[in-house]
C-alpha cells in the first residue's frame, strides 16, 4: 500500500526495502524480488510503496526501475488486514 495503515491496525516496522534493476525494464519485473525480500524478513505487508524509473550511475539515457517501501508485521494476527487497510496483494 502506498500510505500508512489506519491507526486501528497496529503494526511493527521490520525493514526498509529498496530494490532496483541494473538495466532497463519494468517495475513489474521487480515484484518477485520484492516478494522474496518480504518473505525473508517475515513481513506481512509493504507500506509506503513507491515505484518509479530512476536514472542510474550513467545519467544520460539510462533509467532503471526502482521499488522502495517499508516491510511490516501486523500485531494482530488477521489475514484480512491488507484488505481492511485498502491495500492490494501482488
């Protein structure tokens, strides 16, 4: 989700995540890596999700996809928290 969950859905921040591709491509190419990283840290959701095309080391005509966000764990064990928080599953 792109925002912060409602205050009635408590969570714990696990890790800030930034994933980038070294070359041209789509942000959707990074979804499997985002999912693997979230699983690695036992995260339940990603908040403050941002995806964009950014300039790499060589700024002229070279952009690459980048995803950033914050991995969280819900404090209440409800599988529906993402839906309650207006999030979506990837």
